[in-house]
């Protein structure tokens, strides 16, 4: 006895060590699950970073739009300022011309004043009688005579001129007929003059606006600088966000790798847990055997004690009793040997577990080494199929794990022997559904394990669609680990997954016989769980009635019946009968598990019997659930005081429910409970018949079949055979395809460029048409100006002719004066004669200069009017179209042609790296800041200095120093920077 007790203590110590080892495994599993729990946090962090990055991009886009808007407004202000400056220059030129004319008029007026003063002084000189005899007086008389003769001639000339004037008057009277046309022209000229004055006022206003635009320009420059700083800050923020994104990508990759490792560890731990569970079951069976042995030993000890008492009283049978004691000692020794052998077996099992763990780790490491050597064909076609096969096996194991843990947490099936709650009934229903899902997954895995290659690959394509379902199961396992398991949510998820898997079974797995063992196991498990649900529903009804009987507030109306005899005893009988059926279902379940693990199954002719057994159990479940559902409203009404508890109401409910489900063929006068008991007895009888047939080896068939991945090996090896010629042709075809792709790309580009050029030419043609109309109008005005010029030239010719006639008259007078001097007294008067000729000549030269000044003024005024008309026509023309952005040059076939001066000098694009892009961004930012901070006014100092040197006339300037060229250079620089910004944006989008 002491030795047996010592061995039992040793076994208990070993069992404690095993439990401690299991707890350590559970702690390791919890640690692995904590690693898995980090995944949603990382995903949430990644999502928040992505949202922040998107918000930053939106803010950057808004800032860029604001910068572009400010640039466009700044360019408009610059153009307006340039136009105002040009208008200012024109006004200054006109003011300078007016000042020159005023100065000429002042000079003429001064000359006239001097002449009038001289004439007045000559008239007011001394007494005329005092110098009559002087030489001066004689000369004056001679001069007076000459003047008289000149007056005579002038009279004749005036008469002739009067005749000519009369003739001209007659001609002008004839020309009066065309006065109306001249009057209309004069009115149109007045209208143009008023328009010119209005335009001058507008130009003054524009000049005032231009002066205010300078302040606006400074403000816009400052704002542009502020926006540039903001853009730089945003770009730095974007760089930080991109770095964070790269870090999050690395974390995601590490997380994925960690998740894979943890999943593999979980699978390994699940396998170890399964092995430990089997080991615990084996140990429990061993302990049960040992307990039976101990009880037998105790009985034997009691028997020996009685025998010793008999020996004391019966000394004559001492020899016989001693022999019996010797035999009992031999039995005890045999029991000791059995205990020692069981201990050795447990030690051997521990060693086997350690060796299997080592083999698992080696297999995992070998798989990590071999995976990079797998061919590309396997990765492209067979990976999903393999993952699908492992997915179904993994999902079945997880469903069984949830089922076992939930059953252990609620103490099933032992808890069905006591009081039963509604939660326990729901748990039983949930276990039945989870068991059905597990069986279906096992069927799918069995089909994939033995089907042909084509079906294997076809079914594997559904893996990306069904893979997310595992997350829901993992979520429930995590909740179960945290003791936050929600049964209703789990049931709803299981129903959804079951519906999808039923559809998959009809679509892909119909017509296969490789899952015969799993189908039979499904029928047996369904039978087992239906018995649990029946016992739970009957126990719930019994517990509910017992609880309401214990409440004092409820009014009881038994109707003269004994509730113990009429209700409780039959219900307890049903529960006792279901226990016998439960023992049969356990044996069948264990037998089917062993067969499926051995890739075997019962023959097909036993499947209908299993199905009928499952259907009978389902009828019992329907009876139990219906009974509980119909009893509950009556009990609730009695508990709330609306009515009394009436046993006469419950008994008809039982009869009605039984007749609708399990007792449809009840005979008149037969008890309802007997009919229900008969149904349960039928279930027990059918199960007892099926059990021996299932245990016979004759009814077992081996399910054989070659795994599809084994058949696939030969195909993959054949496809990997190197064919040099085929590879060369494939490479050649790839090169040709790339060449064709480049050709198509260049053609598309040329077509796009052609379309853009056509649009540009159409717009230019439209502008040319408008310019042609404008030129025609200008030519008409030029013809009018030429006519006026001819009229002025005719007037000048006439004046020149008058001048020539006067000069001839002057020459004649000079000759006459010279002849008279020769005839008269020859006294030396060298100073007087030249004085007379010089006075007349100077007077005529002054008239000639005045006429030439008049002609020059008329020509200047004519040219000015022509220029003003041309300026009006140019201003009335439609504005020129903005510069069209050219198409980007394709990277594979760069074009040598360009539509700008800077495209030929642009450097080739560097490699698309984040560092080079950052450097180029900073360089471009500095160029943009330098451009925005540089002066935007047009330099007119050179033009003004040239005009000052030329005194208001036309001046010549190099093209690069003209205001128009400065404005053009500014626009081209802005366009060049915009192209660089756009190119940088495109390259950033590529990265």
C-alpha cells in the first residue's frame, strides 16, 4: 500500500510538472498573441500618418495655387505699369515738341519786337530840316525814289496779284461746292480730337494708377517672399512626412515578417497544444485506470481484512487463506509493474515531444532557406493554392480550438447535469455551428490534398477573396484569450462564413469523393452536438419551472396533479436516456477521428445510416427548443403576476410540441413521455447498431490519392528546362516590342505636337486676318496722309516759287542800284551799300528760315499724327495669345527641335532620387526668390538720355536696350522658371 501511495505521489508530481509546462506554453502563446495585437496599432498609426500626409499635400497644393495666382496678378501689374510708362513717354515727347514750338514762337516774337523798336527809333530821330543837305539825306532821297519805283512795280504786281486772286476766288467759289465734304471731315477731325483728349485723361488716370501700382508691387513682392517661405516650410514638412512614410513602410514590412513568424509560431504552438491535449487525455485515461485499480485494491484490502478476521475465528483454514494472500501479493506486484511501465511511457512521450519541437524548428529554418530557391512559376501559380490548403486546415483547427475552450469554460457536457441557463443553450448552439464550419474546412482541405493539379490551381485562385475571413476568427480567439468573448457576435460571423463556404462547396468542391471521412465525421459531430443541445433545452425547461416554483410571489395552480410525477420525473428520464446516447456518440466521434487521421473512412453504404441518426437527433433538438420557447412566455406571465402558474397549461404544450416533432405517430391513449422516450431509445438503438459496424475493419476503406503538388513537381521541372534559342527569341521579341513602343510613343508625341502647332497656326491665322484688316485701315489713312502731304508739298513749291521770284526781284534791284551808283557821283560809300543789301538779304533769309521751320513743323506734326493713329489701331487690336506650353520631350527619343531658346541649353534630367530632387528643389527655390525679388520696372534711362541728346527727335537704340525687349526677357525668364517648376512637380509625382 505504501509503495502504491508513493508511486501515486510521484505520478501526481509529474502531472503537476506537466500542468506547469502547459501553463508556460500558454504564457508563451499569450506573448505571441500580444505581438499580434500590435498590428492594429501600427495600422492605425500608418493610417494617421497617411491622412496627415494627404492634408499636407492639400495644403501644399493650396499654397502653390495662391503663389501662381499672386504671380499672375504680379505679371498683370507689371504689364500695366509698363503700358503706363510707355504712355508717359509719349506724353513727354508731345510736351517736348510743344515746348520747342513755344520757344520758336518766342524767338519770332522777339525778332518782331526788335524790328518794331528799330523802326520807332528811326522815326523819332532829330529835325528833318537840319540835314537836308547832308549825304545821308541825299541817299535817303535816292532811296525814296527807288522805293517809289519799287512801289510802282509793287502796284503793278499787286494788280496782277489781284487779278490772280480774283481768278483764284472764282476757282475757289467753284470749289465751295465740295465744302460739305470738308465740313464732314472737319467734324470727324473734331471727334477724333475729343477722343484724343479723353484718351489723354485716361492716360493721366493710368499714370496715377501706375504710381499706386509700385506700392502694390512692393506689397506683392513681400507677400510672394512670405509665400515662398511657407512653401519651403511645407516642402521641408513633406520631406519629413516622406521620411516618416518610409519608416512606416519599413515598420509595416517588419510587422508583416513578424506576423508571419508569429503565425508560424502559433501554428507550432497549436500543434503542441493539440499534442499536449492528447497527452493529457491519455494521462487522464491512465489516471482513471489507476483509480479503478486503487478502488479494486481498496476492495481487495477490505476483503483481506475480512479474511483476516475469518482466519482468527477459523484457524483450520489458515493454509488456504495464506495461499490466497500470496496470490493477492502477486496481483499487487503486477499492478506495480503496470504503474512503472506507465511512468516510463510518460517519460518517453516527453522525450518525443522535445524531439518533435526540435524537428519543427529545423523544418521551419529549412523552409526559410529553401523558399528563395523556389522557381518563379511556383510563386506565380502554386503559392495561392498552397496557402489556400493551409488556410482551410488552419481555420478548422482554430474553430476546434474555440469550440474546446468555450466548452471547457462552461464545463460542458458536465454542466448539463445541473441547472441550465439560456446562455448555456446558446453556447451549445454556437458549438454546433462552429463544429459544422470546422468540418467543412476539413472537407475542403481533404479535397485539396487529393484532387488533380488543375482543380488545385483553380481553387487556389479564391485565396485572396477568402483570406480576410481568418481575421474574424482571430479576433474571437483574442477576445477569448482576454475573457471578453461575445457569443452572439461569434455566431453571426460563423453564419456569414458558413454561407460563403457553402457557396464555395457548391461551386468548386462538388463532385469530389476525397472528403468521405470528413463528411462522416461531420454527421457524427452533428449527432453529438445535437444531443448536447437537446439536453440543454430540456434542462433549461426543467430549471425554469423549478425556479418559478421556489418564488413565493407566484400563484401555483397544479390542477390536482403532482408536478414531480407529471413533469420533473419524465424530464429527468429524458436526460438520463440522452446520456446513454451521448456515450455512443463519443465512441463514434473518437472512431471517426482515428479514421480521418489515418486517411481512412467508413464505406459509403454506412453514410445513410449516419445521416438518419443525425436527422433523428435534429428532431429531438427541435422538440427541446420548441418546448423551451413555448414554456417561457407562460413562465414570464406567471412571474410578472399577470396569471398563475398552471400545470394544466404546460402539459398540453408538451403534448402539442411532441406531436409536432418527435411523436408524430403517437397512438391514442399513449403517454407523450413514453413516445418521446421511444424516440430517444430509437436513437440509442440506431447508434448502438452503427457503432459495431464502425469498429469493424471490413467496413473501413483507405482513401488514397496523390497530392497535386507532387504531380506539379514534374511540370515545374519541365518548365524550368533552359531553352537558349527560345530565350534568345523572347529577348529579340522584347527588344522589337520596346522599339515599336518607342515608335508609337514618338508618333503620338509628334501627333500631339502637330495638333498643338495646328491650333497655334489657326490662332496666328486669325490674328493675321485681324492684322490684315487693321493694315488695310492704316493704308487708307496713309493714303489720306499722303494726299495731305501732297497738298503741303504743293504749298511749299508755291512758296518756293514766290521766294525765287522775290530773289530775282532782289537781284534786279541790286543791278539797278549798281548802275545808278556808277552813273552818279563816285564817292566811296563802301559801308552803306552792303548795309542795304545785307538788310534785304537778311530779311529774306529770315523769311526763308521761317518758312522752312513751318514746313519742318508741319512734317513733324504729320508724322506725330500718323504715329498716334498707328498707336490707336495697335491698341484696338485684340490682345496676343499667351505663350503655349510645349509638349514634354519623351525620355526615350529626345527631339533636337525646340520652340524656345532655353530648351537646347537645359541639362539632362538627373536620376530620380530623393536627394537629387531635394537639391534641385532648393536651387529652384533660390532662383524663384531671386526672380521675385529682382526689380520689375522697365529701365528708360538710356532712352531718355538718347532723346535728350537728340533734342526730341527720333533716336536709335540696340534691341536689347529697348523697353519691349526688357519686358520680353522678363516674361521669358518667368516662363522658364514655370517650366522648371512643372518639370520638378512631374518628377516628384514619379517618385
